[in-house]
């Protein structure tokens, strides 16, 4: 257990190296305060959506830079081989990567502005804190999906610049496909395209569902399921197929 904590601490120190992490957290926190003070909202859901929208993009950029490119850099520089030399299982190492490279940054970058906004607009948030937290959870689930894909790209490419570039390309391709599906729905009127697009836009779809729009609940299922499948593939790849050289 002590070795596991030591390795986790080592990787957390790597992702927290200034100035990128510090700047992003500060910017996200400031945005939360500004949105809460300049653009007050009557509902907790609307406040949570507005406060977390820009930090969501910031978190995705961070996951590409310090998540995907960061892990690929560790592999290229031989640091990841040091991780593998620790007397802990590869499954534990994969868990550490998921924690430090996806979950912790996502929670901090998105959570900081939402926490500040909830303090400044406590009267609004306290009336519907469950749905306020539901928006936060939706953001984290969406970021987890994106982060898992980025992490798989990093482990497969093993090169920092390539991993970062491919991660950004994947994200923009993902957004582009979503836009195409919405366009096909408007052009053809086929609701299947709309539902697929809503499934891809999990976080925004959940927000619309919480606001009260007519969104089928099953459109919220595919992305979390895909995240679980990708997580299983990640563990399988790290345990059985991944070689750092």
C-alpha cells in the first residue's frame, strides 16, 4: 500500500507542475466567480451549466496536454519504465493513471468554479443542490470518456507530440460528427440521427434533461457504457499488451 501511495504521489506531482495546472485552476475559479456575480441565475441547473461550460473545454485541453501527451512523454523518457519496475501490479498502475491523469484534473478544473459559484449563489444552489451536483457529475462522466480515449492514444503512440495532436484531432472529429448528425436530422427529419447526436453530447443532453426538455432517458446510457468498455480495454491493454518500448 505504501508503494502504491508513493507512485500515486509521484504522478500527482508530475501533473501539478507549474505553470499549466495552476493557471488553469485559477482561470476556472475566476470564471466561476465572474459568472456567479455578473450573470446570476434563477435556477441551480442553469447556474451550474453556465459556470462549468468554459472550464469543461479547459479540462479537455488539459487532458490532452498533461493527460495524453504527459503519459506519452513519461514513456518516451523512460519514466514509465520506472513505474513498471515498482513491485505493484500493472492494474494498479493503470488505476493510478486513470486517477491522476483523468479524474483528479477533471474534478479540480470543473469543480473549482462550481464550488465558488455555489458559495456566492448559495441561496440558489441550496434550493436544488441535487440537480446542481447532477450537472457536475455529467461533466465529469463526459470528461472521463474523453480522458480514457486520450489515455489509450497516449499508450499506443508513446510519443508526446503525436499523442497530444491525435487527442485534439479525436476531440474535434467527435464534435464534427456530432454536428453532422444534427445537420442530417434537420435535413432528413430522421429522429435516429438526433438521438445519436444527443448520446454523443452526453453532458449537454443531461443538462437539457435536467432543465426539463423532452429528452429520452435512454440517450444518457450509451456514453457511460462506452466509458466502462473503454476502461476494461485500457486495463486489458496495460496488463497484457502494453510494452513501453
